[in-house]
């Protein structure tokens, strides 16, 4: 079966059943993370309209110090059973703090090479109520499939929100556009990962995925936003106007990439 971390190259996998299993394994893991986060929550906490589907996410940004030039690291460790198990100096806690600090009605810009972590999905679902969120996606449908699975799990909890997750993720305050890798090389990816507000830019190796949160060594650096940070994102965002999608209804051709060239053995030997 294809390794879970190889989902970016699913086109190389010959067995379609293995591809489907890889996709749904990742989704099942994300849904299980939601269930684990709710296990120790009291019924009163679940019913309280905090605006979060996972109750502890309300405090996820607390105790995190963001400053110009500060680095945040993650490394392989035990899986979080609750959000506050994530260390304070972790990249996702820093992302939460940057999002919390963004003023209402401001724009939060997201580069998402991967979008499969329910903690981050709860962050964007929460903040899109009062802020505008622009997400540029790598052309891979796994992020969309998992985000939809997580939204179903959120709505099944009946916790924290008066609006269902699906309605929030389809609201006009959050928009998703797919990077256009097709005109370029077969290996071209929208490989950037990070988040930009008018005040802070946080970029690095960290994906918004479960693997990044507790399975991998990752790094992000926080810096005061410069005009070039917002202008560069906004220029790319503007170029993708015709590639905006509804996660529940979209044109799958937007996700195509160039076919990889097949080299003969003689070509390979001559290179």
C-alpha cells in the first residue's frame, strides 16, 4: 500500500484500491483526533456556544509569545489527546496566536500544501466568522476530502457553534483557490506553507496536517509582516480568480498536473 506520507504522488500508485485506502486512512485518523479531543469534555462544555467545535481550541493561543524572528519547532512525540497537550512553543500554537491577534474584518492569508489537521480546520472555521480567510491550496484532493470528513465529525458533536461546519466553510468569509501547476513541470507543486496577516507572517516547513503536528520534525519562523509578504500572496491570489472552489462542488480538472515523462532505459543511461 502507498505510504501515508506519499499521498502527494498518488498518480504513481498502480492499485486504485490502495489509493482510496490511503485517502480514507488519513481522513479516519483526522476524525479519530476529533473524537479523542471530545472524550474528556463535559456535556456542559460541549453545549456552550464558544464558537469552537473542539472546546479546548478556545484557549489554544493562550500562553504563546509571538515576536519578530522567533522560531517555533515540533518533533515526533505522543499524539495529542487534547489540544492543550500541544506544547506552547509548537508551530500550530503560534499560528493560533497570530490568527487570534488579527483584527476583525481583516484578511488572513493561508498557503496550504496540506490541510488535514482538525485543529487547524477548527481554527479557520472559527475565525472565518469575524475575519476573511483566503486559502491557496496545492492541487491535491486529499485536503478537500479530509476537510469534508472533519466537518461531518464537527457537526456530529453538536458542540460550540450555532452554525454547522459545512455552512461556515461555504460562507463568503472563507475562500479556497487551487494553485495552477498544470502549465509547468510535472513535479511542480504549491509547496509553500504558512499564514500571513497584516501584522505577522509565519512561514516554514510546517504543513497543516496531523503528521506535521506530532509525527515530524518541523519549523516555522514568525516575523513582522512586510509589504512584500502580503503583496506577493495577493498577486498570486488574484491570478487564481477563476480557480476558486466550493469544497462540496468543484471541477476536478482544476487539480490536474502534467504527466510525468517516462524515460526509456537508454535515455536514462545517457543522462
